[in-house]
């Protein structure tokens, strides 16, 4: 057994640290003890002075999308082979940054499925991956921006068939476009409805019949309501949600994945910010304060919130995923403890993986993030990990 000894362990539910040692056997946590008594064959890693958290869960990424491109439509011309190589490196950066699990909300011609298999076989390193395959969409100009990501399906019957195709390719959940997108051609409006309630119900039916969940991209308020009433398990973005929509989400325990990073990270990357097509930059800036106010209200009303970066948008770099947890605190008004819950156990619940992920508890995977500073005092400590462990294996280790 390997013991991580001398540190303080976060109880994500209470939001408090307590001194304890983690005993790790294989991939999982086998013991949690205030006074460990290692056996003669056990090993010990001294993490004295460190704060131990569960590995982070990012519930909204696009691993195959290169982030240095200021215009996302430029990627439409890339060959799948190049995108696959990029996605593999993006997975590595994501893990080393402290995010040990991701939910990919729209891949690229299924290359992300191959990346997952490569990680599982030990050919490369990366986080645990829960994948949607292609996202389901009406006929829209957005397909020209993301031809490898969109699966066009119009009408309930086509939607059912498209959802089944994603599951047949190995998808873990179904992603649908309930409204228009922000990072899309000028003639597409994020405030506009796309899928109808009947189409959304068709997708949810296939997802739930196969013990999967459905994620709904939704900015427009009525699109959010349509998706929730149709059976969506999560609302991605949620920008224009009003109190009625948020109360409905809280009542039905539908998770909000707010995605601050497309705007926040773009502004932190001057090269991308200055080169981005004006209509995309203006949309992100115009909606920024609206999103902040929406998240504050959602939190007050008791809507479950899970971390999702939308990593893959311009300037929103893979590996910087913890920036979303920081933004949820600094922009969304969550306390540091609530921000950490959103980045851990809330994501695990959305993935239906709370028995395996999301907290440091006996029986769960030994996905561990160690910091030298207390993130409850300074949430930006998340940017400086000293240890990143997935399944009992340290991929970054600056403590020994």
C-alpha cells in the first residue's frame, strides 16, 4: 500500500480540511486514517504541509479543438489525423493541470474515441474520458464551423437515429443543441430556439432508455425550459436563464454547467483576443455580465452547479481547466468551498460516478490533487499543483 502522509484532506461535503493520511492500494483508496500505521512493505509519500483534494472533473470540454486558433472555423480544414494528434497532447496537458476526469461535449469524427482507447491502453496519458461523440443539431450554419463535431438530424425520428449512432460508436451520453451558439457564424443567434420540444424529447428518450444522460447546449431562456421539460440532465451555458427557468432546474435537479472560460480565458490571451472575428468577441463580451448574474441567481435558488470550461474555444487552453473553478468564485459568487464542490462531487453526480469519483473516500479511485496552499483561503492556489495523481499513479510530483 502507498500512504500519502502528513497532509490535510478535503471533505468536499463539509468544505473543510482535516489532517489524515490516504492509503492507496492499486487504483483505489483503501484507507483514510488520522494515525496511519504502515506495514513493513508499505511505501510512504510525505505530503506534509499539503492540502489534498479529489482530482478535478471538467464537465464540458472539446478536446479535439485547438485553442490557439482565434477563429474556430479555421479548424474545419484540418485533417482528422492532425486533430487526433492535437487531442492526444491536449489530454496530456489536461491531466497534468490537475483535471483527472473530463466530459467531452462534442468530439471530432470520433478521433477522441481513439484517444481514450490509447490512454486506457497506456500508450499515452490523459484524464478519464466520458464522451458524447458528435453533438446533435438541426441544419444550421454552425456545421460549417464544426463539420467534424456536428451530426445533423431534423425531426424526432432523425434525432432518435442520430442518438443511436453516437451510442453505437461508444458515447457515454447524448449532447443536443437546444438553441443557437455564441461561437458560430454571424447569421446564427444564441438567443434563438433550435431543437423543438419533440426533438429534445426524442433524444432524451434514447439517452435514458440506454441508462445515459442528456446534455443540452442552451443559451436562450425558452430553449432552456424546453430542454428541462424534455428531460435534459444538464444545461450547458444557460446564459439567458431567468428565475422561472432556474427554479424549474432546481426543482428537477438539473445541473447547470455555466462555462465562464470562453470569455474569461479569451481576455487573458491578448493574441487570440485581438485576432478573433469581431462578431464572436462582441458576443462573448456582451453576455459576460449576464452570465455572472445568472450564475449568482442559480446558486441562490439551489440549482446544482458543475464545473465546465468549454476548453477548446479560442484562448481557452487545455490544461488551464482550473481557471473555471476560479471564475466560478471570482465572477459567479460561489464560495471557495462551493467552487470546489462544483469541480468535484457535483461533476461526479452528473456523470453518475459518485461511487467512483468526486471525493477522497475509501473505495473511490485514487485521483488526488495536492496543493501547498489552502484553496479555501486563496482559490488561485489551484493554479499551482504540487502533485497530480490518477488511479494511484503520480503524473506530476513536486513533493518528493
